[in-house]
C-alpha cells in the first residue's frame, strides 16, 4: 500500500509549505523596509514604529478576521454552486468594511490629538519629545491612511483565495511591498519627508496590491459567471452570521497577540533609556517575525494537510507530518538562525541603531531570536490541527492563556528581576516572553496529544472535511 504521506494527491506538509515559505519570507523582508529606513533617521523614528505595532496589529487582526470569514463562506458557496449566497456575502462584507474603516480612521486622528498630552496624562512615561513627535506623525498617518487602503483589499483577496488562486495572493502582497520600497526611497531621499514619508509610502504602496487583487478577482468571477454553474439560487436568511461566526474569534485571537506588544511598550516606556529600549524591541520584533516566517508558512499549510489526514483517519500520517515540522523547526532555529545571529547580530544591531545604548540592547536582544522562534513552533502548529478537527476554540483559549493571563505577570516579574540584577528592563522582558511561549506551547501540545487519537479514530461521517478557510492567514496588503 502506498504511504499516504507520499501520495501525490496528498503531498507532505513540507512540500505544501515550500511556496508559502518563499511568499511569507519575501513579504516579511519587504515589511522590514520601514524599520531599515527609519534607522537612517534615528532611534526616535525606530521607536515610533515600535509604539505603532499594537495599533497595526489590531488592524491586521480585524483584516484577518474578515478575510477568514469571507473566504470560508465563499469557498463553501462556490463548491455548492450557490450564486445568490455569494452575492449576499460579498455585499455583507462590503458593508462591514464601511463600518470598520472609519473606526481606524478615527484611531489615526486620536493618535494625532492625544499624543501631545501623553506626558501630562501619564507622568510615569519617560518618552522624549522627539520620540513622541515621530510616533504622532507615523502612527496617525499609518493607521488613519491604512484604514482607507487596507480594508478594501479584504474582498478581492478573499475572492481570489476562494478560487484556490493563492499565487495571485502572493503576487498582490509582493506588488504592495515593492511599491512601498520604491516610494520609501523616493519620499525619504528625494523629497526629504522623513518619518511622514515612511508612513505615507506604506499607505500608498498598498494600493498596488489592491489593484492587482481587484483585477484577478474580477477575472475569476467573470469566468465563474460565464460558466453558468450557479444552479442553487436559495438565499441565506442571515448572511452576516456565518461570516462573523469565524471573523470574531479569529480577530479576538490576533487582538490578544497585539496586547503583548502593548504591555511590553508600556513597561519599557516607564523605564530608563525608554527610547533606546523601545527602539531595540522594535528591531527585535521585526527580525523575530522575519525569523518565524518559515514556520508560520508550515503552520498555514498544516490546516489542509491535517484536514486531509483526519478525513482519512490517517493518524500516523498526521503524526509524521507534525514530527517532520518539528525537525525542520529545530534545524532551522538552531542550525541556521543561531549561527546567523551569532555571526552578524552585532553588525546588524549597529547598522539599525543610532546610539551605542540602542545598539547594545539590540545586539543582546537578537541573541534571543533563535530560541524564541523555536519555542513558538508548537504554538503555531497545534492551532491549525485543532481547526482541521473543526475546533476553533482551543486556539482562542490558548491565546487568552498566553497573551492575557501569562504575559502581564511574567513581564512584570522579568522586569523586576532584571533590575535587581542590575540589568536593563528589556532583557528581563524578553526572557519573560520566551517563558510564556514555553508554557503555552507545552500546554497546547499536551492538549493536542490527548485530542488527536480521538479525532483520527472517528468514523468518516463524523470527521471534518477539507477546508480552505485559512490557506493564507497573512494579509496581502
């Protein structure tokens, strides 16, 4: 009998992950452009980007939630040839976009209005005037402007993914990031717009991906309508319900992740050398996300892979895929990332930092990246396996455990221990974050180990079917 993990109809998780790895790494590399260009201005600009992470993450969380919900209902309706429902879901999502976009436009305005008063309202903050000024400009422009250019891409991106065209999703993201790179160079070096130019280039650059996605989505829909296969014209009496049923939990999960950056920035803002510490954390966070991209790609591929194996009751094949992913994580983190950080970490830190203090903080922070990437892997891999079982709550519960229950006390304790040892707050904070990742990943893995045998032993008519709900969980724009 053919090994199911080697069947061409059901490729291995690593084979499925390969194109996503290329896509995600390229996107992350282009996203890092803002931090690189900000480093040319100074530590205050880098710190401003770090302070904006929380707001940006919340915006991405809402984007992912809407995209997850719409992609799922469109995929099911296309499979069932339910043309009327497709029209309903598209109209419903357009209305949701019209509701959400103004909220983030108001958030951008609020950043502009409130930032000059932060020192007055929060005396414990030790942010210098230059950092606050840079944050006011970058945060207001990025969040307010992206509210207009980002959320419109939810609809075409979801349509493209529902048609199984993930390559176009990849290219939409690449076009946005290439435009961002070109505009960053133009606005910073030719026009001399500084931190405003960096934010504005990101906002405008997303239009390139939006235009590309609209073109591809229009072509796919025209072809679908021309085929005339929509034989089921029964409407959905509650078109918002199936979209929000998936969008809300997904958004909450990622909003909780945004809370971690808010806690860290809040702690560092009240400590000594706050600008240098926040700038160093900003650099660490960008590089950490870049380092995690290959394993994030594996986790995205794990959903359809696991769904196929569960549908076939192939517990051995699923376990083999999880083991292969674990081996790749170890080899990548220890064999590739660790030597790279040890060899070039100091040079990278000096290049991206203005002051010696920021360079020192960044250099030591980068040493944590390989370990942080490794301990994050079980957390990344368990969530899609549970989703393949048709269980979305475990991922939400574990996000609550990690980002709501553990992060606050762990960061505070880490900060106090670092101070008692005469070390900067940032060092204690990073060790605390690694600790929360270890605990949450261990609990998640133990939970999956208990649940997996039951899921793969279930009769075929009680197992979930293959799903395309989140073939790509990273926004294209």
